[in-house]
């Protein structure tokens, strides 16, 4: 078998090994062998009562995967190596894989899990001076040379822990063979099995980080406790911990970018071995959450979610908004996208900085860099070292104290440089640079991570990505993001008088459909997928057929027309008869009736037919509600207070929105007519003036609230 040279693994296998001396219960339980197998399409979990059984299943599965051309990464939760020097002392070679062979030659491990690990450990101890390094045994097994207490050991000359274990709080020593949490026995009973896999698969198998070849099957050491907190968070209710561990670690590794995972397998110590992902716990946790987010199917909306309590006649706008907010939740699934293509999308998981920004301290200006320590008051004259430091062209040597170096913006500070003076403040002849002291320590430099530090949250779930966010994520090395699918918004017009397209002729009693193009482009401007459901005549069957289609293809449907409770209000009549209509009479002008219903589980927002009312209702109600459905959370419009340029006396009882724009003095002027059929006013306006529910008397100069179209996502 030759190197595949490939990057990325198709199948990820995570094994929670067990050192039990008898078979585990028939019923899946903890402290047994658990294996998770993650392929592109699914993750499956498998329970094994004994090591031989698990070994055979793994071997067969690896064969199948390799035959199918899939590249496999298999992680096992026991130490692949021992503290430095052990391999040499035991086998005469520093090669950790020689230890595998040596153990395989000694360990006997029967199909019923009966094994000789304590005898083998005692025999290994005998090859070392003093007592140890292995220790721990049942009180009943008195073996010469294998103490039952760690403190009884002395003089064996081995370090207690591997370097990687020293970095993991709570990690156990490989020498400890008995009582819970002791990984030592797992290694003694696991490494011989891995040795057999090596013999069986030959050059198709490699062990990281000991070997660097790209092979169809790669083995790595894993430690699920690196993810302990996240596993507790994401485990299914009642899920056996071992199962949750293998499942979620497999999911996390699968969610990492392929090249990243490949790189992680190569990290670490080539003699002692290494725990995959050590030092990158935040990144693994983020990947696990990301994986979880993409398997989460949003719950359906409740049929009665829009129900209004009996006896409510007029609902104030704020209460209607509160009710909507309480009734709805995100309904969109998730997908992974390259960051560069994710503008407008909503993050479905927190993104974590892969690297600090800036990654290293660097210069904020063009100038001269030096060690601050060697400077003082008055004129400073520092000889220049040869060469320079520029962005992308680091100066590799150290700058001695008392010397300076030419440095350009963005250049990493060379060793010995902590302070930079601006070139405008310097004189130089090419050999010496002169400037006035004192200079502030670290002047004109940027600290590593002063913007964002590696592993810290960059942007939270629910954030909608805009151009600057793509800059941030790219700067932090985030190549892919898990985002919500765009909300699919269906738009349907109704009315016998409506002609679908202005390209078609219209008789005097007919009007061209103004709402559909408006609402479709509104949805697009909100970064949703707009789906044209066409136009239906005022006919229950026709409307029902279009709603059926909408329920299939959309996450939410906007209709316009026929939303009131009159004879010709066919949309509300149909939604009442066949859907779950709640007619909300909202104390709002223009607008009033808002028909809310579920049609086959899909929410329908029935807007009034008047284009002015349809737009206002869409901006005030649909916009925040859709944002919630899309995973981006509720959205309150950002308005600001400006003086009025108009006069108006308003009665109490309902909120009013006026078509408005700012005049040259920044005062709000309103459209000459409040007629709700005056579409030209919508076009004339650049926003809405919001007048409160109570009575107001506005005269020129009165402060009023202005909501610019742009703050309502209208463009
Ligand atoms: P309705 O809500 O169906 O009673 O309609 C109220 C007013 O809006 C009527 O004058 C309709 O003709 C008008 N209208 C309804 N739908 C549209 C539409 N899609 N485009 C333009 N005007 C409409
Ligand atoms: Mg109508």
C-alpha cells in the first residue's frame, strides 16, 4: 500500500476501552467498551462486552472502510506510550512501537476478558532497579515486585507522567494499574491489540504522532475528558456517559476542518505519544457544539401558538409583539459554509478564535524598533542593525540592546524589540538613528492577542454575519461556519381584482399586483430566501392549493389581501375553516387586521391588502418575527428622535405610522396624504414616524420617533 497523500478522514472511530477482568453486562452499561463510528451521513454507537469481541468488530469494520476507499481515523482512550526512557529500558530502542510488540509478546487476554496484566506488570518491574514503576493490584493478588501502593515504589528511575499528562489536570499516571480511573491497565490490555492491528494492516496503518505517513487507517490516542464540560452539556437525557463521550468526541472531530484535524494528529511527542487535541480544548468544544447544532431539528410550532385569549378585542402593538415573540422559536436547520460565502447568514453556533489577532506582537507604524530598556531622556542615538523587519518578512535574528532596527507597519517585533518610534520623529544617516527621549515603553506596538485571543469566543450563535464579520472570522482563521439555512419566505397575493404581472393587460376594474414584488424583495433584503407563491383569486380551493404548496416549500408564508373578517375576506375564512386562525385586531394605523395561523404546521402571516398597510405590518410584525424564526433572535427597530416638521393631532387608542423622511434640517416631514392606498407615499418616504398609542399633539419642533427604512432592513 502506498501513501495516499490525502488530507481528511472519511470515517472517525472513537473507542472507549476497558480493562475489566470479566465480561461487561449484557445490557449496555458504563465501564464497558463503547465505540462511536462517525461517517459523513451518521454517527452510530456500539457496545461491546469484551475486548476480543470489540477487537474483532473493529478489525472487520476497518477492513470494510478501507475496501470502500474510505480513510479512517481511530482514536483509543489509553496511553500509546510511556514516559521517556521506558522504551529504551525495556526494549533497547527508543521506538514506542517496540513497546507495543514487547507487551503483545507477554499479555494474554482471553475472550472472556481473563488476563495476566498484573503478572506482566510485575515481570516488567523486575527489569528495573528498585521497586516499580508499575503499581496497584487487588489485595488478593500478592505479586512480588508489584506494590499495591504507589508510595512503596522507589529507585526505578522513570518519570511519573508523560509530558502530555502533566498538562491535563486529573490525568492518571500510566503506571497505576488498579482502581477506577487508572489508565495503566487499559494500556497494558489495549496496546497488544493495537499491535495486532498493525501486524494485520501492515503499511496501510500508521500511528500518530509516532509515524507521519498518510495511510488508509490512522490510530491516535484520545482522552474524552478533555471535553468533559461540553459532554455534560450535550449528552442526551439519560445517555450513558461512556456513550456520550465517544459519540460527542467523534462528532467534534468530524466537525473540524479536515486539514485542521490532520494537523492535530501530527502534534506532540514522538516517543511518549500525545493526546489528540491537547491544548485545543476550546476548539474541540466549539466543534462539538457545532456538530450538535447541525443535528438539532427545531421543534414544530404549537398549533395554538397564535391563540388570543377570549374577550380580547383590540391588541396594542407592543402586546401583539410580545405575543408573537413568545409564540415563535427558530425553525431553520443548519449547514456548514465557507466563511467567505456566509454573509447574511445567521451563526448557529458560537465561533471560537482559532488564533490570536494579532498572532504576535507587531509594529503599528513605519519607524525604528529597539529595546526600551536601553533608552533614556534626551537625544537618543542608536546604531542600526543590518536588515529590516517588514510585514510578511520577519527579521529572524535578535536586535541587541542599545541597537535599533528599521521596522515597518505590521512587522512582527524581532527578539529584543519592544518599542517603536515613528519614522517622522527620527533622523537617520543609514547607520545610526536619532530621536528624542524619553519614549513610552511599548510605544507604537500592538500586543499579541490585543484584539482577540486564541480560543476566546469571536461571534455568538444568533449573530447575522455582515461584511466586517467576515473580516474578523477570516483574521482569526475560521474558514467555515455553521449557520442556519436561510429562512424560506413564501409570498402569496389574493384578490379577484389582482392581475399577477404588469406585463399583462388589466381592465379598469383590475389592478396589478403591487404587494407581491414588494414583499418578495423585502424578504430578499432581509437575507431570506423569497419564494413566489403567485396570486390566487378569492376562491377557497385556489388559496388552499397555494398554501399547500407554501407549507411544503417554505418556513413561513406571507399573504396579502382578504385578511379581515368581511364577506370577501377569503384568506381569513379559509384559515379559520381549515387552519388554526387567530385574527389579531391590532390597535394600529395603517393595518389593523393581522391574520395569524398555522397551515399544516407552517406559520402564515395574513397581511392586509392595502400596500401601505401591508408594508407597515410586514415591517413592524413580520420582520422581528422572521428574525426569530431564522435563528437570529427578536429584532426591535432602531429609531431615533427628531423634531417634527409637521402638525398633527392624534386621538388615543392606537399607534400610528406615518410615511416620513428627514428634511434638510433633519426634521421629519410626512407624506401629504395619509390615505392607505397611496403607494407613491411609500416610495416618497425614507422611513416611518411612529406616534405612540396615546393622544398626541404634534407641531413643528415636537420630538417624534423616526424609524429609517434602513433600520427596518428595507433596501
Ligand atoms: P383586502 O385586504 O383584500 O380587502 O384589500 C384591501 C385593498 O388592497 C383593496 O383595495 C385591494 O384591491 C388592495 N389590494 C389587495 N391586494 C393587493 C395587491 N396584491 N396589490 C395591490 N393592491 C392590493
Ligand atoms: Mg381582497
